[in-house]
C-alpha cells in the first residue's frame, strides 16, 4: 500500500470547515453529491468522485436510488488501496422508499456498504419519510396506487431496524431526509438513537428558516441539497414558477463585489449560515472552486443579512411523484399547515 496522492492543486484539508455532530462524530462542512440526474451516468459520477477525493473532498453523499454505488465504490476502494485512510472519509448512504420494510431496510444498508466497499456507513439516512416508490426516470405525472401518507408507527419500525445496525457498528450516524417539523418532532420523541442529520432542500431562494432552526435547536445538523438552485435537476422537477437563484440581482451584486461566479456566493452563504452544502458537478474546475470557496473570502455580516432577501419560498424538488391516492397536491407532502394529512396523520404535532 502506497501513499494516496493528492492533486497538486488540492485544497488543504486543514482549511475545510468541520462540523461536530450531537453524537460527537465530526463531518466535513462541505461534500460532493453523486446524484447524476438526467445528465451524468454512473461511470462519469464515479470519475468525478475520483477527482474529488484527490482535490480534498472527504464527504461523499451517496444513495442507493442513484444507481451508481458500485461504480462509486470501486473508486473509493481504489483510493483506500492507495493509502487513503478510511477514517478520513465521511460517506453518507440513504434508504430508498421501496425498502422501508424492516428486514429489507437492514439488507439494503448492508448492500450499500458492500457496493461502496467501505465496511460501515458514516451516516445513513431515510431518503423520504414514507415508502412511496416510483420508477426511475418517470415523469412528474406518474403516480403509484400503492403510495400512502406518513404513518409514524411504520416509520419507526424502519428506524428500529437501522438502530440495530448502528448497534452492530455498521452505521455511525443516523439521519432523516425530506422531513417536516411535525414528522421530525415525533421521530425525535420516539427514537432510541436520535437523528443527528437532516438532509433538506436549502438554497437562497428556499431557506426553510423555521425547519432549519428547529434542526439546530434539537441537535440535528442540516445538510443542504440543491445548494445552487439545481439547474440540472430532472425535468419532472421543473415548473414555470421556479426561480433561478443565481440570476437574482442581490446574489449577482454580491458575486461582483467578490469577483466570483454567483454559484460561489450560494455556497459561501450556505457554509457560513451553518448547513453542509453538497453541490454536484462533473467539471473538475468547478469541483475545486466549490471546495476552495468555503475556505476563503467569506461574506461580510452585511452580505449575509442581504442574502435573507433572496428568500422566495421556492421549493424546487416538490416530490409530486410520491403522492398517494386522494392527496390534493404536492403540498400535502410537506405539512404546510403544521399537520400531517391522511389516515396516518396525528394532527398538530
């Protein structure tokens, strides 16, 4: 085994911000996503991870439903065989919706660990809080007749299976994703091993201030997906009313003041605000610049305050493909009035 070779232009790992989670585990303050969406195949994503590791990324955000864990795992194994210490990595995996059955949940996590060739998960998240499966590549009008609303007892049965894997040492940190305050409040109440991470859509036009603060107040570190406003998200997630974060005048003005692309202002804001952004790019130059930008030339307090004005309550990943029969709209997924709709609802939580 040799010494893992960093790229000549790698970003110093000592400068990359770190987060101390509620359970005492540390994680990098920025990661790289592996969701290739409609434009990046499995091998391209894996090649991107190879370059990211050499540039200094140590947090790799994965998910079984992305369809590339074996390819990404081969790259991770290659780096480990070359001498990259496993303990430097923070690998996140996610349980997909069709594996919520407790036995299947455990098997799915074990399969991801095997595919990624990492021995254990640094963090494992429940990707969506209900077992509503949709076919890969489906359009936004697709509906699964077996879909149903959130039911706390069902979710906690899934969670117990993951707690057992944590007891075995196969998961260091448990987390949620795409949950709301009513759901997260009940999960925190009922969990033996409480979630220390919540992955959620976060970008300047969708700041989710109330949920963000709820997470911080309850020892749950927010991870922000779509940190740049996700211009490359799937077509089914695009609607005419969507707003492009990087086109907002306030963000462009701040970018001009710093002499950088507006994308980097979105990332600086995210890191300084306290979330962990996970931008995805297949371009090496952008991957390096994204990593570097959170280590230098921070936004001023005045600029951070100006970024509040970018809020448009513009959710980009609406999740409409997960709706159940009888649901009125995608808003039912997000408990916008503080209640959980459907037969599984518990009212105000």
